[in-house]
């Protein structure tokens, strides 16, 4: 099987984003279902698994770690710090904290929950804009020297921030949302990654379910589903975006694949080193996603897709104002 380089690692071209198993899209699957999905991913050849301290406020790492531990020598395990759950008098809340002490504590907590001695790729989940990026990455580089982390990554950063970080310690990967309907990385980050030898990892590659082929029932979304706070999923904007789907589904039929496979195939063809990490809690969807590796797109297919779905044809911002202020990507 062809692999893709991720720093010193060589991984399956499609990784697994584990967030869905505990976080973000409403009621998670049972632990039994989640463990079965992880085992199926291993059976299908997946070698890149992505989690974070934030997901389920640690529950995702506690779920993923024991399942993957027997296969530790054949997988690349990634997690993230700098954004985690903190207990306040009124409950557990998400906090972005890029101070060195917080990053060290996040890493220790992740190692314990994952049940591993070392994290293969450790991301700064969000750049804390109250802390110079050099300070946060400096603390992360100390973790490398201590043997607790093998390589470093950044999530949701601009090209300028990537360059500053890379000057402190080599950055192995940048992880940002990238799909046909979120094209921000094309502004500058993809070019910076190429220049610096950094792998780009694309999360939400099927547009948070929008490009999966099944209609999204906004009224039926769980109260805790993060899409409820995303501008593209307001009733008005969603209705406008749905007008793009008939032509998109026609393209999938022409190519001979499912809509989700088409979205993933577009990314795989877009750059030979890019690695998408779709997430799912459904084994059938997992198998479908892996089928994207068999899809072949011509230059005309690529051009037609990009003309149909792009920054000008998609209605609504990626994040609401509060979440937009927390990321550092070009727009």
C-alpha cells in the first residue's frame, strides 16, 4: 500500500479523526461501538489516529488509548494540548492556555490517559494569543528533549505563525480544516508547508457531513452538536448551500463513487503529501471513506469540482465570531 510521509513516520493516506467518538456531534456511540470502530480501522490498514485532550474532556484519549496500546508499534498516535477542560465552580469548561506550565501538564495528562510512554505527534491545539508562539513551542520542544513527544504540530495557524514556530523547533505537521467548502489553507499555509517540509493534515474533509450524500436535518441536530453554532448551518445559509448539492452528486455519479469519497479523493489528488483525517462513529461510513483511495479524478474533474464549490459559492462563515477570534488562519 502507498503511504504518505508525516515527518519520520509513513502512514496510511487517510487517517482517522477520533473526535466523533466522544465529542462535538451530539450523543456519542457506546464505548462498545466506538471500540469496534477503532478495531475496524486497524483492520482496514489505518495507521494514523488523531485525538486531543479537549475531546470529551479527556474521555476520548481514555477510550482510544487502551484499544490502540497493543498495536502501538504499528500506528502513529497524535494528540493535542494547549486547549483542555478546566474545572470551575460552575462546571468544566474549555480553556485555551498556551503557557509552558499548562502545556507540560496537558502532555502529562494525555500520556496517562493514553497509557503510552511517548506521543508520536503532539499538536498545539490552538495558539493562545496571550502567549508568544515561541514560548509555547519552546515548552513543546522541551517535551521532545525529555522523550515524552517525538514530533510537534500546530493546529489552525497562519503561515506567519507557522514560520515563527518552525524557527524555534521543526514543525512536522499543520492541521486545519480543509475541504471543497473550506479553502482558507490555499491562501498561504499550504505554500508555507511545502517550503518548510511540513505535512498538511486536513480535518473535516467532508465538510462536517455536508458532502456525505445524506441530507442534514437541522431541526434534528442534537442540542450539543457544534454545527448549531456554525453560520453555514443556519437555516438560510444551509438552504443556499444545499443548492450546490445536485450538481455535486451528479459529479460523484459520473466518477463512479459516493459523495463522501469524491470529497476525500479531491483532497488526495490536490496534494501528494496531504493527509485527510475524516471522523465517523459508523463502521459503514469508515469503510466508505477508505474507498476514496480507489477513486481517480482527471484534471477536468478537479476543475469542475473547484468551480462548483469554493469560497465564492459557499454561503456563510466557517465559524461564528467568537470561534473565529480563537483561530489564526488566513481568511
